[in-house]
C-alpha cells in the first residue's frame, strides 16, 4: 500500500445534486423575474415573490451540496492518523 507513480490521481467526484439544484434555481429566478416584471395583478407579484424565494433556497442548497461533497471527498482522501 502506498503512493506509486503509476497510480492515477484521484479527483473529487462531481456532485450531480449541486448542478441540478443550480439549474432549478436559475429557472425559478427567471420565472420570478417574468412574473414580477410583467405582473398585472397582486397575485402575479406574489407568485413572483414565492418563486424568487424558492430560487434563493435552491441556490443555497446547491452551494451546500457542492461544499459538503468536496468536504466528504477531502475526508475520504486524507491519510488516517496513526
């Protein structure tokens, strides 16, 4: 066991959840802008506000998912203390 020159370097796995949450956040943000900017009634503006809030929550989830995935990869690849 050990590090050999022939071993391929390990990369941290890409988190699929962070990409999905980021894309959903962008879609919700664009929808919120459309509803608020083109809102003719208070219901449209309220729907835009709710979609904007959900976009913010999805974006925070994407950031946390990405960070936790990297943290898990760091713990996996760190040498065990002896």
